[in-house]
């Protein structure tokens, strides 16, 4: 979830290094938050929901006690020509790699989705990367597109304003290498080519519209460090605004031999046994069924609609049968799961270090979803981890999540407040460390 403390900057990266390093040392403060909002208290390691609130009294929603076979994802790109500055492109896409100490390079990763525009700026560390700048804004680029098939002028204007801020932030941090991707809205809109060209003209950013397979693979690399090392299988999903990526990982030959370094995040893609991209996201589903007024019948209809869309993927791969014979868990990277986690924890404001890496039981997830489905729109708005910007979308996300949990019943879900941007950064850094060129 992108619950912002300010209008422009994303404070959610509460640790400077990512989870692989957090497990070996105390997590650090978020550099982006230090720069834009002042230093905050250091985060503590994530706990299970029961541990998190063992010493805190409170009530949750509805009076419930609070719970304390493919190639790599990097796609072909052309190197840009150098400007007089020596280390920047004329238009910022996959930027020119300067000849300097790679540990000092600053990297940028931008994910332009159907609902959100997100940026991370980071530089490499010994085992991972350190975030030094971040941005997130809800732009609803795909608003109304399911009916019209085009990006509206209002949505494009909102998005370009957000992208201008991203460009300024990358300039401020002297980003030397970046990858800037666009997903479902730009894949399917009939006027997406015109929009991409307009973005380049007005912001200098050269967006790359990635395939659905690439998006799925980036999601895996972005949150691979949160997969339980003892698990023999993991069902990774990313519920987006216009599509939802679903990936089944068979980890029986991977136990104990990965997730140690940033290279292992890319390596995790080798364990993909099945994937699909469902053309259903929170924006498209809410526009189909309505998002503000959702009674029990409408919510159940949404769940059933998604189940019907999931069934061909299940029938082709028999994932539910595989899950029954494995120690498998779900791993969700999306605003939906982080919102559900924040509500579950009864947070007064969104706290990434409490949510990212949180384990939730299947019943806990269903309880939150059902409780939210019984709330009015105004009641959802008043939830601190939802707010007005997400109150009309959250139930669509919950319906997608509930349909997946019915189709593939895992007892555990791990919440990831990380995803495509982290996958992009990992790919760029590994690429440079190996001395290769853009694949």
C-alpha cells in the first residue's frame, strides 16, 4: 500500500538495506525518510502478528482484538549517447554506464503502473543496495480505460506531473543507471505510444513498456529475499491496478542454497514452474462492479468472477495439488496485502517496518477482508491504512486475494512491501557487477 505521509515522497523504505541484510544485522533507518522528512526511530525486526501485539491492548475492525522455462527479465535496450556531462543520456531510459567505481554508482528504478507511479534511488552495498531516495504517488493512469480503451487526458496529465518529480529526484541524486518501466495500462491502451512519446518530450524519461512475463519475473526477484528458506514451494502474486501476476515456485531443489546475496534474487527466477498474468486488477475490477458501494452480494460476485478467471491456470498446472504435498506459503507484493496487514495490525499510520515481512495466517487475511467488506465507503475512508485514495479500490483487491486463497489454500501468507522496483535495482546491479551489458 502506498499510504503517504506527504504528497510526494514515499517513506515506506524504513530500512536502508533490504531484507537479506536485515536478517544478519539490525535494520537501519530509511535514507529517503531522513532526507525528506527527518530521521525517524530505527525499525525493529518483523515479528509474527501474535508477537507484534502481545503487549498492546486494542480492538481491530468489527471489535476483533488487534493482532499485535524462460530467459532473464532484463529486456533488450539500446545504450544512450553521452551528453556533455559524460554520464547521462539525452533521454533517461537505460542510462549510459560511466567508467567509475561501481560501488559509488547511483541507480534508479521507476515502476509506472495502472494506479501508482513509484521510484526508488539506491546505490549498491556489499550484499544488497541502500535506498537513498524514494517517491510514490497514486496517479490512476488507467482510470476509465476498461470502458474506453484509451488513457484519458486527465490521467495522462496527472501522471506526467508525477514523472516530472521522478526526473528531478533522479537528477538530484545524480542517477547514473536506471530502468524505467510501464506496465498494464501502457500495454493495452490504444494511445499508449502517443503517451510514451509525450512523456519523453515533457520529462526526458524514456519509458519501457514491459511484457507480462517480465513483470512476473521482476516481482519474483523483487521479493525473493522474503521467501521462507525452509519452504519447498511459494506462490508469489502481485495484485496491480490493471493486472495481477501469479507465479508458482518449486523450491524443492533450492533449500538452503540461495537468498544470500543480491545475485540470488535473479537466481530465484530459475525456480518458476508456472506463471500467468490475469487481466484483472483493483482498478478494472472496481470499475466493473463498483468500488464505493459494495454490499455482501457484490463482494461475493467479485470473488466468484475472479475465481472463474483463475480456473484455467489451475487446471493447466494443478498447483493446488502440488501445494497439498509441500511446505508452501503465499508471498504477496501489492498495495492490497500491505493494506490488509496494516488493518490487521491496527496501525494508526502505515509503518513499513511493521508490515514488510509480516507473516499472517489464512484466517487472519480472510477476517480482515470480510470485515472491510461489511464497512461503508466512509468507514473505509476512516481506516488509517486505507484513506480516501484507496477506499474505493481496497475491496476489489480483497476479492482478488480471497479468490486466490480459495483456489490455492496455503496456511501462511507473507507480506512484501517491495516488488518491481527492487527487482529492477537487483537486475541493474547484478548486471554491472558481472561486467555484462544490458540483456
